[in-house]
C-alpha cells in the first residue's frame, strides 16, 4: 500500500504539493516564532540606545547677562544632535520665560563614537524680542 504523498496521478500530486507547502509554511512559522524574541530584543536595545538627553540647570557666568547650560545624551552616532537640541531647548525656555529671545554666543559639542556620551555646552544671552 502506498502512502498518500507517494500516490501517482493528479490526486497524489496535489497531496504531495499540499504536504510540501504545509511543511514549508510550518517551517516559516517555526522560524518566525524563534526570531520573534530576537526581534523584540533588538527593538528594545535600539530604544535604549536611542536614549534621552539630559541638561544641567541654566547658570550665570562671570559676564553680566550671559548664561551657560550643558546637556548630554548617549546612544548612537547622532547623540550629539540630541544633546545640542536639549541645550537649545533649555536656553530658549529660559529666555522666553523672561519675555526675551536667545542669542547663542558660543557652542561646543563633543563625542563621535556610537556608544559614548555626547555633550553640548552653550553660552548664551537673552535679548529683547523685536
């Protein structure tokens, strides 16, 4: 007696094809199930590496009307951009809370390696809005 996937003729060929495609689909499902945790882990690691930026409080300098703020961020090659953005936000918020606008006098950014802390330092003044 022959097994269904070995049967000759149109019916047997259909069964053989169905068995083969079911096996392929089963393999794909097993692969997707085994890769699922890996994909989730990689996405979580990416979210952690994307990270946030933190900033110091705005402080005065020895020059009257001049202020400084520092910010830092980690994760990825563009962390310096997040640090810059956070420092600019702090400076803008500080001046706007006084009804003024920000004028950046000096900026320094550092950090180019993907997994190191990147930073930005701003020295700025607040000037009246025109």
